[in-house]
C-alpha cells in the first residue's frame, strides 16, 4: 500500500471514529430522557363532572397506571414493556372499558380487542373479539413476537393465547358492569360513555411503542371489530416519527387511518407532532367523528387531542407526572 493510500485510509477511519463518537455521545446524552402518556378513554362524562369523589377515584387509578410505566422507563426498561405492563393494569381495573371493565355487546357478552406496536421496526401484533383472554394486550404482543402475523381474531386468537401460555379466564370474569344497565343498549342510549385504554412511550434508548386495548362500543353487533386492534387506525408507532394510541368511535378512526395519518403528516409535511395531531382531530371533527388521541414523538414531545367533553389521561416526562380528565 502506498504512503498516500495509507494516509487516506487513516484519514477515513479517523473521520468515521469522530462521527461514531458524535453519534454515541448523542445517544448517551439521551439516556436520561423518557416520556410515557396514557389514556383511559374519551367521551361524555356528565355524572363524573358533578361527582368530585368519583373523579378522585379515576385520577388515583390513572396515577397508579402511569407510575407503573414510569418506573419501568426510569430504570432503563423498554418502551414496549412499559406499554404492555401499564395497559395490563388498566385491563385489570373495572373503572375502564378494557379487560374487566369491558362493556357488553348486543349478545350480552364482553368481546375484547387490543394491539401493540414497536417503533424500532414497525412490528405489530393484535387480537380481536376475544372473550376468555385475561390480558388482551399480552396476547397482542405474543402475536407480534411469536407468529408471522399481525392480527388474530375470536376462536383462533383464543386458541393461540392458550398455546402461548397466557392466562385464560371464564367469560364471567369480565362481567363487572351491571348487565341490566348495558345489555341490549347501544352507545347512543347511554348518558355517559367512554371507551378504550392506551399507552405510548419513548424509552431511554430512543425507541417508541404504542398499545391500545378495549371492550369496544356498548351494544355493538356480535363480531364487530373497532379501530383498537387495527394498526394505523387505533395504534401506530415508528421511531422515525411518533407513537399514537386512539380512543373514540372506532369506525371513523378506521376510515381515516387516524393513528398513521398523524405519523405520515409529520414525515411528509415536516410539521410538529402537535401540529399534525391538531390537523387530524380537526378533520375528524369535520367528518362528524368523535374521540381523541395521545401521542409522543421521537424527541419526547407529547400531546393529547380530543373533541369530546373529556378524556382520562396522564403523562410522565422524566418522572414529572400529571393527571387530567376534562379540558
């Protein structure tokens, strides 16, 4: 090798080392920063607005949920773990329309949907219409990690969950709401209504994740699937942009690909997360849809946007927590 060529090679490796050092330094500077945001459903909450003691109960539950995810992220855990564990708690809490708190379908049963997505490689998993899986969000993660598929539904999803070693419970486990108050009624018949739980997170490694779980609409037709298990509609995560979880009347979120649309506007229009979410919810409103979103971008910026009277929500940014219900 000539002296000149050797010098060029040396210069190249020296320059590369400096670049790698800058990249490493940037990542190291990012290792103390994390963000997690949750929602417990958006909707109409007339009774809750007049009952301070009940609001206190919901806020306590939201704070407990956000603390679970915050603890995982603060200790260097992954955004995917934080999302799953946080949602599992909300699925176990009958205050929320997911898991044990799920509303009834027109058949008088609880049909559960959930999805989860990793921003690292846009891998995702989801289940729909399950009736015996204790934690649908964990079933969704198992679909993502143990199959080549994205969405499994009803009996197939339940059989998969059993074989994957997930906890199976009798259908009666989910019947915590007063059956007579909900059976046979549609969403329009209920004075107060809200649905779905969700979580988005950015971990210390700079990776995003999103998850959503729901009991769906009250009085929904047997076999109805909403937006929560539909990637791009109710859930989306991409490390290049943001992570999103949605809540509301799912049919509108499916038609307008709400979760993906927020990410796409950021990437293609080069606008901020806040601007993108604001545009999307404005268009949802213009099209007579109702609901809301939570989202966090790859820099840790986050937003809640909704067009309903209230949305259960909370966030923690590097340990600083806040909880909200109304606007």
